[in-house]
């Protein structure tokens, strides 16, 4: 589903963020990218939706070289959730979630119905939260809206960059278990960045363990934990 072939990214200042990376993620698999800050996880992720272009190497999505894909069309197939999701402050939770279907040209009523369904899916009752504004939500609730919005166009791929990194440990634990249930239901192909090995182990079907710019181990959680 996602394939990296000898991908290197050097930033203009000379930093090599990702060095000759090759790996493959199969459809419906949740892969966690784990490692210390600055080892290239975010750079890896941003190359998949072409927020960043590789310096060399190729990336394939569903067999297609993404260098040849239209970035706008590409991003329709890829949901993206970051640590502090940016919601439109003057739109309600329901409107925020319905934005993407709306942009895709869905009828307003269909888009809103879909948004309500998605809010339910991430554990926010649309009758309670749908008409609230982002500043009336907790951090964890905003992240849930971010996940709902990322799923709105039903993309096969989800990129998640420390989506639960900025919430307190109890909420985080809750978001993780809900996300596992959600993933069991929707089976997206997921790349999930975290610097927390416990989170990586709990969520990942497989774990990509990063060293500086490289993946040092890519295996199931049990194998990663069992390593000397
Ligand atoms: P994280 O560990 O979540 O990647 P960072 O603080 O390392 O957080 O980076 C935050 C953002 O700043 C990233 O999107 C990254 O692309 C950008 N960034 C990180 N380091 C640099 C740098 N040396 N110069 C410019 N931008 C950077
Ligand atoms: P991680 O997500 O693992 O924290 P990043 O991919 O954000 O790592 O960063 C990898 C390396 O690339 C770091 O050394 C970071 O400082 C550097 N970097 C990230 N973004 C930029 C940028 N825009 N310009 C220059 N260096 C960057």
C-alpha cells in the first residue's frame, strides 16, 4: 500500500533527516514510527502526502509513484492528524467535521449527516458536542474532532503525527483504546508517529524503530520488545 524505495531527504541547510529509507506497509496495517525527537519520523510522514519532497528515492501509494500524483488529489486519499489539530475557531464541531465532504461537493445535508456519524465514531455525541465551538472543548476532545475530520472523505490512508501527544496521560490512555476500536472497525492503512515506546507497542501491528535518519528495526511489537 505504501512503499519507500531508498528515500533520502536532505534539507537545504545540509541536514540529512532521512537516509536511504526502504520499507513497505501493507493495506490495513497500523505501523508506529518510534524514536527520539529529530530522528526523521515527521519528515518520513510529510513525504507521503507531499508536504515535503524527497531529495532522492521513490514513494509508492497503491503501486503509483506519488511524484506523478496531483498533490490535491493525493491528499484526498490521505487523512492527516497532527499533535495540535487546527480547527476553524468560528465553525462549530459539526461544521469543522463536515468541511471536507463539503469541499468534495457533497450536498450540505449529506455532509452534515456524515459528520455526525464520524463524531459518533470518535466518541463525541454530535447532539452534545456538534454545536459547540473548538474553544469549548478539552484538548482530548479537539483531537477527536481532528480524527473525525481526517476520516471525513473516507481516505484509505491515515497519517498521524503524535496525535495524542499533548493530552494528559489518562485522556491519552482513553484516546488510544478508542482509536484501537476505531481502527478495528475502519481498517485504514496508518502511519503513526510517536516518541513513546509504550504507545508504539500498544497501537502498532508493526513498529518502525528509528535511529538517526534510519529505521533500525521494523517488526511486530513482541519481537521489538524481545530484542536484546
Ligand atoms: P517533532 O519532534 O514533533 O518533529 P520538532 O520540534 O522537532 O517536533 O519539529 C517541529 C516542526 O519544526 C517540524 O514540522 C519540523 O519539520 C520543523 N523543524 C524541526 N527542526 C527544524 C529545523 N532545524 N529547521 C527548520 N524546521 C525544523
Ligand atoms: P522527528 O519527527 O523524528 O522529531 P524530524 O523529521 O522533524 O524528526 O526532523 C529530522 C531532522 O531534520 C532533525 O534534525 C530536524 O532538526 C531536521 N529538520 C526537520 N525539518 C527541517 C527543516 N525544514 N529544515 C531543516 N532541518 C529540518
